[in-house]
C-alpha cells in the first residue's frame, strides 16, 4: 500500500467519526446529514472527532513506536485523564467499558491484557472502533493464527467477552481480505468457515460466531434498512457498518448512509468509512470533509509517520 492510501483509510475513519458526532444518539429519520455540522449531545463545534479517533490515535502512535501493551494503556490513560489525543483538550463521550478498562489500568493497576471487562454486558463496539491501524499493520501478515492472536490481545485491553473478541476477528479479517484485493462479498462467503476452523480449540469464541450469522447470509446486502440496527452493541455496529459498505459504491456515500442510521452514528460511520476505504483503495474520502476536521496538526503528526512506516515496511 502507498502512504497516501494508508492516510486515506485513517482520515476516512476520522471523517466518519466527525460527521456522526452531532447526531450521535439521535433517532433514525429525525434528521438528515450530508455535510459537517456542529452541535449534538456533546455540543461540539463542526469537525470535532470523538473517543473513536482518540482511542485510535494512541494505537497508531504505539504501533509506529513499536510500543507494548503497557505503553498503549498509558496512552489511553493520557487521553481519558489528561485530555491528550483530542481536538481541543477535552475528552468526551467515552464508552463505559473503555472508561472502566482505563480505570482498571491506572487506578486498580491491573495487567494491561486483563483491563477489559469479561462480562456479557460489556459487548459494546469500543474495541472495534480503534482497530483500523492494526488492520493496516497486519495487511501483509499471512499467518491467520498470528493475526487472530493480535486481534485478541488488542481487544482484551478494553473488552474481554468472547463476543466482542469474535467481533474484532471478523472486522479485522474483513479488512485483511479487502487490503489483499478480495471483494467484500467474497470475504463474507469464506470467513465463517475459516474462523470456524481456526477457533476449534477456543469453544467460548466458537460459540459466539453464530451471533454474527446474519451478515454472512448471501442476501445480507439486500436487508431492508428498517431491519438494520445501529446501536453501540458490537454485533449491531459490525452488521450495520458492513451493510452500509455493501450498499454503497463510494466511500462518501457509505459514510452518509451510516451517519443517517441514527443512534451510534459516529462509531458506525467511522467503521463504515474504514471498511469502505479498504474496499475502494483508488477512491478517497471527500477533501472538503477532511479539511474541516479540527486539530489537523495533531491528526497529521500521528497519521503521517504511521503511514510512512507502514508503507515502507510493505515494500521490504
Ligand atoms: Mg464517539
């Protein structure tokens, strides 16, 4: 992958986040968004990006620096308690499981890989939303078991229930397939069997695969919009984002579709943007939207070195 393609994938995710922030938790069809706007639950100015990006940036920075999980948890703490990695030194909208994990790290002093909540009630989309840089980092990794192990560990930092972990497996394997030139529909066809085989020795995870069955059906892309749920539950988020990507022919259209589903709009639009930009590597997210993102200096200071490192590594 070229540096600019990597940058485009990452900026598309930030754009999706920022477009979704003003309508997060809004009811579907109570609004229609097609441009950057201000306001919303968090009363943020236009172009504000949220926790989705603020958890993604530390992961990116940590991968660039070859940092370990302890250093990454420290960066998450720096975000939540010291407002680093934000548009203007204000952390807002952090999900319960992520917040609990950071408190487990900084206050309760848990080991990094045990900070995530293992409860079945802790199956939000908070791990999915930060994993785009890991997908790029693993694009050339041909060993499925190694990819799944890293997906597992990076998820466990905040989410340890097998359903959230399997959600990360599916999401990262979709991105891996797309970055290796496969079509989204083709990936959804082979993925259940591939994961079924790979997880034979992990009964808890294997049992959760069926939670995602609907997205692997041949006619999933034809699902009616009214039947697509757009909550922050990891299953709903992954299905909604995949559906938006399947139903769109450009990154911008996929993002608009996602932002207008209502409820957890910022995360779903961000994940949709990531899937769609990995699917359309010759397309790019709207320059107009990208230019309206707040704190572009911070974004560029973390995205550019990461993209440079990953692009050069891919050429080796
Ligand atoms: Mg958010």
